C-alpha cells in the first residue's frame, strides 16, 4: 500500500495558463475525490468518481475545471485559464466502499497551486 | 447548506487532556469524523462516530456526540507533543457522498 500520490507537489503558473494535476489512488479503491483547501480553511469538496463515472460536482467547480478518471484508476484535474483565486492546495482522496457504512478517505499530500 | 464550525486554536501542556469542539447544522448527518493534518502531510482519519451513538472511545481518543445540540467533541487523553497538528471535524449529511469539513482547530502541545 503506497498511499495516494499526487503530482506535482507544487505548481506555479501565470494567470491565464492551463494546469493539470494527477492523482494516483490506492489500488482497488473505487472512489476518488478532489477537494480544495485554502490557507486556514478546511477542505472543500469539488467532485468525486465511483470507478470511471463522475457522480457529483460541487457548485464551486466552474466550467474552467474538468476532472477525468478514464480507466477508473488515476485521475486528472485540469484548470483552464487560471485565475489568482484558484491558488490553493488541491487534495485528492480515495476510498473503498463495499456497501453501506462509514467511509474512510485516504488523502494524498496535495498539489499546491500558486497563480501569479 | 451545511455548515461545520470549530474554534481556531487550542494550547495545552504535555500530559494534559485536550478537548476540541465542533458544531454542525445538518441534522441528517449519518457519520461524523475527526481527521488530523500534520504539516506537509495529507489528512488522516483518526476516528468516526455513527449518528445514533453518544460516545465512542478508541485508546486515548473519546468522541462525544450531542445530536440535540449538534455538538461533537474530541478528547485526547495524556496529550503528547506528537499530537500537535490541525484537527478537522467533518460530517457526511444529506448532500450526498461528500464530506463537509470544519475550518480546523490547531492544537499546540507545550512540553
């Protein structure tokens, strides 16, 4: 079990550029989540996948944001035409939910995005 | 919408007990969670409680849930310097499978 890994750890970009982040969940975890965390705040839900299907998206996720999980394994989060307000830590989490019950999320260390 | 509130900061001496409090608004919360975040690391699930329980104990951790007041607390007994971190409460409510997190409480443990 190598844990949830995210790449890159840090990304600095200029306003208006596109960026893409990658998340590799724990193998055989069927759920994958993206959260965003700004300094001094708790994580805010962005979207989640069950296998390759994107099942829920937050109102926070504007049209400039798109997420994919093409084969139900790794996921990418792309932000187009970045704005300074997009600067945040982007967290990925995965879980295995066999049925009804509590859900344990395993978080990656995040990708810190700075938009200049 | 759902809202989860926590106090920002708590400072205790090593060996004392720490109590971190949380209030939430979603009365349909099924599970409530406590996560720990250390610098440079991802959030780690510490413990959880099902909404029909009042209390759960797990080694040094005690979770108390008051559903009437929508109040959740985490007590850490014999707090150690390694417990210094940010603690987040979270609830999974009626809004789907997402967790709603509080803003986090920074716990500082002084030797």
